[in-house]
C-alpha cells in the first residue's frame, strides 16, 4: 500500500479507501490508485498458485525411508502442495540447506534424518525458512520442529520382554555412535536391565552401520565368544536378519538356543523364519504429522509442539523365547 500510494501521489489512507471501495474518493484519484495497483501486480514476479515443499532424504529410498517419503508425498498431495524430492546418498555431501531460502520456487522443507549439524539447522531457521525435521540424527535445537519415534521406550519394552523370559546376558548390536535413535535405544535396553538388577556390560554393546552384513558379522563374534549371550537385540530389523543368519550358520536354533529381536517392524520382519520379534515404528504417521506441522507454520501458526515423539509398539513373534537351559 505504501508503494502504491507513493506512485499515485496520494496517502496510504486514500489507497485503503479505494481498496475497500469507499464512496468518498474522487473519480480521478480512484483511477490513479487503480492504475498504480495494476502496474504493481504486473511488475511482480510470477509465482505458482500452489506451494512447493523440498523433501530432503539423503539416503537410498529403501523400505524404511521409502515409507516415510511416500507418506509425506501423499499428505502433501492432499494439501494441494507440490513436492521436490532430493534423495540418494550422494546428496549427503551436497551443501543443500544454505541454498533453500534463495530458491524462489520453494516455500518450505521437510528434512529426513539430516546429516547436517544443529548449527546449520539453526542458521536455516534464522533466515526465516520454514522446515520440519523427521527422525533427527542428533538432538534437535530447542526452536526446531521435529517428529520422531519414542526410541527409548520402545527399546525398554523389548528388553523388558526378554527379561520376563529369563534373559539376563543380552548382546546389543547398536547403531552408529552418536545417533540420537541409537543412543536412546541403547539407554532403553540398559534401563530395562537395570530394572531387573542387572548391570549392563560394555563388551556386550557393539556400534555398527545398520546393515544385514554387519549384523551377520557382529552376531557371529558374539556367538563365537567364550560366553555366548542368551539373546541378541538389534538396532533395526536388517541387523536382526544378519543375526538370524549367523545363528543358522552355527547350527543354533532360534529361539531355542538364542533369541533374536529387531526394531522397526519392516515387511522383512514377517518374512524371516522364525518371524522376528521387533518394535513397530509409526513411520507413515511420522511423515503425515511432519506435513501437518509444516502446514500450520505456512498458514501463519506455531506448530502444535516443537518436538513430537510418537509411540512405538512391541510386536512379539517367534524369534524370542525362554532363556535356554
């Protein structure tokens, strides 16, 4: 309104009266204001009618990440929002965040397990660019909106289930060091053991990349050791599949000789023999809620909560049983 008033040579109050169609404006003045308004509209850079959200998932879109991205895409479509997808491991080395606010075609972003540190996220927020983090790798800064699963509670429930079956010597194949989810799940395992009066042993915890190959290797080391654990809990289902293979290769029966459990409840957890005891993460719900939080910000509201943790569910199947004699 200030720019239109300056171009037409009238006051801001006069522009307001014209825009609100008041009668006490001279016809000539009204015409000047309307022409200035029309020129300002024609000079403005064209913007699409629909919003566009950048979805960054710098990993292979396998079952875990694929479920999250698919739910984000479906929810954005329901809101009439376009999605620009940035996926693949090569994107981890790209300096993406810094350029997001400078892209005139982008309105916001969803960042899935971002490899960037907290300072880079804070720098992006300070530039006024709206975004939400899904499954943060490290503890998110206080003012950054995030959605994740209740990792500690899920792991505690899983280990408590094993404790009820009589297990006390439990091997833990954890995720990478200093991952928020990995640290929380390890803390959950230790909390359940402490509740049973068992002091966790450091030599029973192994931090690895969450792949089936690493599960096969580390589970083999645990099973070949001088003191074989009665159960193995894994950071995710892929590691657990490797652990099942390691037991099979040594002629051990699961769960009669050793129990094995995972985390995530991916499709493969139901395809193993025996079927895998695991913890179900609400992956699709995480994607949907992230979009809902983002839409609130784009509509000028604060998120309902800055850090949301969604409940996990213990799923007991055939891969866990009583401690062997």
